[in-house]
C-alpha cells in the first residue's frame, strides 16, 4: 500500500484527487495539507511514501517548502503537480530534490503511474522533461537566465517578482534581510537585470508567475 499526502490550497482539488486515488487498491491517502507550512508538518507527523504537491499556494509555497521537506523526510517521494508547464519549473525543482513534475493538464492515470514510480525511490521523468534535460546537456550555455540560479536565488527571485519586500522574504524563508539582499544582488547579476520591475517583467514574460 502506497501512503500518499496531498498538498493543494484548493479543497476541491484535494477532494478530487482523494476520490480518484481511492479507486486504486494500492493507493491510500494518509493526509492532506493546504500550504507549504502544513506540508512540512504533515511529513513530520505522518508516515508517507509520496507527497503530491502543488507549487502555487498562499503563504509558504511548494517551492519554499521543498528543501525543508527534503531535509526532514529524505526518503519521501515528492511529486509536483502544478498548473505551470514543465519548461517553466521542472528543471529547477528536480535539481532541488523533486522526484517528478507533472502539469495538471496531464491524463489522471499518469499521476497514478508517477506515484507508483516515485514510491520505489525512482524519478518520474515525462517525455517533455526528458527533452528539457537533453537540451540542457546539449546547450549548457544556452540555458535561460532563471535556470542558472541556485535553489535559494530562484526562491528569492520569484518572491521579488511578485512584489514581496526583503523583510517579507526574510521572514518566510527564515533568513536575515541582509542575506536576502545578497541573494538579490547575486541573482540580478546572473540574470543581467537591474530592478525589481525588470524581475517582474521577466517572470511574467516567461510565465513563471501569474
């Protein structure tokens, strides 16, 4: 029996997934969470094999929670189920420790197949993500600017692009304001941008934020 945790801020999505998983004899939903913070608590208190997690949630997002979950539960499979296309987030999140990345437009049975794969300690790579991986290997210098950011820089970049202040970001990520400012300077240099409005424009243009 594969024990699953569902993390999504929409109750209707959690309910739909729970109902769908109940139709498969080898799957059991062991817990639910509506935010990244709740997801961290869920893996701390509940025995899970796979966490099926959305990215975009109020407060602490899936991106913010990923590193903490990976640290607290290194053996739990983390399957990202997101509304964003693979090319926008998959590579960064797999580098950060996600076991797989699926778009919410996928065939529901693919989610089940991915859960079964991830529960065995393997990565679930869709053809689209495999192509991204191959492209990145072939053309390392051609990677998009945001793909060259470290995990923390990517988190800070997204939050700045959404208009969050250094103080807000420091609080959410448990960092000092000075450290956030250092990350901001570094990511600005890597991306060759000069202001927060440049970051927002870049993120919107590349569909990294809504």
